[in-house]
């Protein structure tokens, strides 16, 4: 009579690290040709389990695997699965609204998200791959939306945080009317203009750029 003991199955890794609530795939083990793999909850008990790790709680759990062939079963080999602490979402600081045509750098967008991890930026809340932020398009009124996560200890925060940049439309130019003054008048009044709604009126001495005057000007007569 020849008694042959089945060897332990071969496993790809004795320690597997996963993130909290990560969608896990099955643990990998390799049997000898013709053998069947068996997964257990303990080193000696009879409770069989799936080889797909449960990730809904932080901690360590050992999954045991054996192989069976021709009515014989090998000893069990343990695989330790470590479920790591969830990564917190980055802290978001609201971006100030900008006007159409106002330049905004990618650095401004990046500065909205802070945290100790590596930031990953997306155009979707749940889908897509990380993107490299470019210069936002402020040529038209819009609300530009970004999503950001951070990675700490190889675990990415979820859900992604939302960052918005509001691009506000420019108001229409105020309405003005021609004004006549008498030469050397001593009682010349300040110029007037009518804006829309509650928009503030600003006066300048140049057509573009420049610094706003403190008040409506009184032309020299």
C-alpha cells in the first residue's frame, strides 16, 4: 500500500491588503492537476466559505485553503487578508466666482482641495479615470464642475468631493446720456449713468483697464 500525502496548494500571496468596502476579487490558489480547492473559515473547522474576501470591516482575517483529489484532502494553507482604514475625503475650500474672460490657473483649482494624500481629479462623480487639470475655460458663463479624491496607504477616498467654479456673465454696459455744461460753470454736477438691477456703477478715465474712480467725476468746465 502506497500512502501519498497531497501537498499544500500554492498561493499567490500569504498577505493580501484591501481597502474598506473595496470590491474584492477572489483569492488565488493553485492546485495540483485534477485537484479541487476548498476554502475554510478556520484552520480545522468544517465551515466552508467563499474565496472572495469580505471588506465591510477594518481588521485582519485568515482564509484557509486546501486541495482535494481522489478522496484525499491536503492540510490547509492560510491567507491573511488585511482590510485597511478608509481614507477621508479631501477638505474643500470654495472657489470665488469669476467673471467671463477672467483668467484662472489650474493651480487655483488644485488649491481648493487639501489633505495629506495624493489628489486625484475627475470629471465624473463615480466614473472615469483621473485627469490632468488644464486651464479652465472662462470664455462663457458656466458652472465648471470637478471631482477630487485622495489616496492614503493605497486606499482612495470615496465618494469623490465636488469642486465648482462659477463663471458669471458680464453685466450690460450702463446707460448714459449726452450732457451739456456751460463754460466756466461753478455748479457743474457729477456725471450720471443708469445700471441694471442692483449693479454698482464704476467710473474710469480710460476705456479699458485702469483704476476705478472713487466717485462719479465732475468735468472741468
